[in-house]
């Protein structure tokens, strides 16, 4: 699957979702992932991190799964207690991923590309039989 096919595939699922909502969802997912990554890099279990944060383990699980979002104050406390900068949790821009796209089904797609993205400008049409079959 090439980059164009990937955009068409994504557009087939998101054509009725405003680009702003896709962008927000992406940011929330990246923050959730960063909480988990930074906790693991610190060598902490969810239970240990919960104790460090003064919350229950279930709250850590909800933050990491994206079920709930921590406040800015909570993110600042996390960063302080993990001895990192808050920007590392916010993950405003995804880190570059390096791989051979010819040998991979992974398609790089930055949330910045979602601004203004619609099913029309990524090339999806209702006549795209290949996507309908998927």
C-alpha cells in the first residue's frame, strides 16, 4: 500500500469526521501513548506510577488508554515526578519514524496533514471499488 492508497483508506473511514476532531483525537492518543512510554522508561509499573502520582492504578490505566485525559496541572506533576519536560508528555509533533515504506504496510501520517484534509483532497471517491471491497 503506497502513501496515496493509505490516505484513501483513511479517508474512507473518516470522510464524515471534521479534520479538527481528527486532529484532537490524534493529539489525545499521542499524549496517552507518551504517558505510557515515559512511565515504562522510568521503570515503573502502573501501580508504582499510581503511588507516585497519588492516584489509583485504574486512573493510570484510563490515562494510558485514552479513556480519560489528564489536566495540564496533572501533566505538569507527571513531568516533574518523572524528571522530564512537560513537552515530552505533550508530544505536540510525533517523532520521526524511519522505515522502508516499500517493505512495510505502515504509512507515515502526521496530524498536521489532517488540517484541511477531506475525502475529496486525499483522492477518495465513492467509486473507489478497491476500498469498498475492504
